[in-house]
């Protein structure tokens, strides 16, 4: 007899693992499929907004246990090295994805979630049920499927999602360094064709992660040359790359990062985290959005299983509208900021205006973040 799976989650990053914990805690049978093993480093700025602390605490997964760095200050530098500083309105913490994802993985397992290491190849919806095919030739059936497989995956191609048809001009590089950097600060340094986030994580390493446009990047032979010739034109980054010692054997890279609009529900799959939409990294809110979308999705799934939500159609409609209500304006602000900073003249003008009216900076940051949410089922 085939095993009963209520909810199958594709992808065990922050969104997938959070839903796995939330649903398992509420007695729902969850199977999660993740293609890589834990712990592992990920390309990410590793600054997490405080808005998700009350929710993670309520799931029995307090980030505090990882001894993250408490961050409440922000420094922004323009490509010519001028700086602006501000307090962060909500604040955040610095923790590596190496520690955070494997912490949530252990908690999901403790709560009875089944986690399989495999790669999902295809998802088919038929007769009100899903059938999910994997690389190791398993076919799993489930009532509900959550797509939490990140920015871009083979599954998007299978599902013929709109955004995957276009090439994206963005790539990202990340590495940990040893060096002198304040614990309570997240810095965002602008350079021609991109921006670089710098902050400390739990073990005193400094995480350096930048988004760069491929057109400029490909003019150089390798990362070192690119950093020396492009990023180092900003004196703050020059100092960092000269003084700091690389901890990783070599930096991690990813390409084809797309910020196009996506849908929160496709082919009846409830998409969470980056699979539903990716905010520009300069906002430092993608991880909080992944966790918050997992919360919204899980609460609705629980209502569906206990009969408060009467049908799949209502579940899908409610999820899509809650997702839009919670995230649409953050994403829009992120897109607007990114396009303004891409334009050299405009970005100079914004910088000068912020220098004259410094109170505007925390207001802009607030527009890309949410409020802390405590309640959960
Ligand atoms: C350069 C850069 C810097 C960033 N900096 C920050 C920051 O400072 N702060 C912040 O809050 N956010 C930041 N973000 C955003 C943040 O990294 C993401 O929003 C966050 O990782 C989303 O989590 P997720 O769970 O949706 O996806 P992920 O964490 O990417 O998890 C997806 C998982 O799915 C798995 N998977 C994929 N395909 C399959 C498959 N077919 N079968 C099985 N498993 C599969 C993957 O292995 C992965 O583990 C940054 C992003 C970038 C690109």
C-alpha cells in the first residue's frame, strides 16, 4: 500500500524547511525532497530581518540559539566611496546559511518530517492529486505540493513558467573572510554594474556577497581580476579585498538570477520563497520573505485540512491574494530602487538628496520590509 503524504515540499531551503516544521507540528504528514545535503554554504548576504524572530520562536526554532550577530546599523557607499549611515528601523541578525539551514533541517526532522535527498524532475496534477517524479525514479503522490525550490530550477522549465524563457543578466559571488568589521553593521557598497553586501556572521567570519551584471563581469578573466578592476574602484571594497583574508578555498558563484514577476500559484502548486518571487538583494529581505510566505502558506493548508477552507480552489485563491497583499509592494519598491541605482546620474542625485534629508533612508528601508508577525496556528 502506498504511504499517505498530505503535503510534499520540493526544496529544503528556508521556505521549504519552515513549512515542513510548521505543518509537522500541526499533525500534517509532510515529505520534503531536497537535492543537496546539509550543511552547505549558499550564495546569500546572510543578513536576516528581525521581523521573522517571533514566528521562528513560536515554531521552536529560535535563531538566538545560533548566536547570530545583532545588526542595527546600516552604511551605504556610492561607487565613488561617499557614505551615508542610518539606524535600521526593524534591525536584523547575521547568521550563515551553513548554520541556519541545517538548524532548521534538524528541527524539521525532530518534528517527524520525512526528508529525502533526491531531485524532483516533474510534477503532474491529475484527478485532484499530485504525482511527483524524482531522479532516483521514485513516484510520490500527495494531496498538496509546495514549490520551495528557490530562484530557478529544472522544474520551472518543465512547468514552462514565463520568467524562465528569458535570459537574466545577473550573477552573484559570495565568500567568507577574516577581517576587522563591526558586528552591528551591514554595509552596502555600490560599484559599477552592481552592489556588494558586507556583514558578520555567528562565527566572526565576514560575509561578502555581491550581485554583478554579466556584461561587465565577462570582460575579465576571473573573479580576482574583476574585483581588482571593478569593485575596488570603491575605496571601501578595495580596502576590504586588500586587508581581509579569504576563508573559503574559492568564492561561490551563481548565475541567471532573475527578478521578473512570478505567480504564487501555478499548476495548482503553492509557490513559496524565491519560487514565488525574488526581491532585489539590496533590500536584504529575501530570507524573511521566504519564511513569512511559508507561514502564510502553512496556515492556509492547515485550514484546508481541518475543513475551514472548503476546497482547493478557495485555498489557491486565498494564498495568491495573501501573497500579493503581503509582498507585492516590497517587490515593487525593490525593483524601483535597483533600477534607480543602475542609472549613474539618478543614483548620484538620490545620494545627494539622502545626504541632505537623512531621515528618508530608514523610511525607504522600511518600505522593503514587513512588520514582525507573532500569531500562527
Ligand atoms: C546575491 C544575493 C544576496 C542575498 N542577500 C540576502 C540577504 O542579505 N538577506 C536576505 O534576507 N536575503 C538575501 N538574498 C535572498 C535570499 O538568499 C533568498 O531570498 C532565500 O534564500 C530564499 O529562500 P528559499 O527557501 O526560497 O530558496 P533557497 O534557499 O534557494 O532553497 C531552495 C532549495 O531547493 C532545492 N532545490 C532546487 N531544485 C530542486 C529540485 N528539483 N529538487 C529538489 N530540491 C531542489 C535547492 O537545493 C535549495 O536547497 C540574497 C540573494 C542573492 C542572490
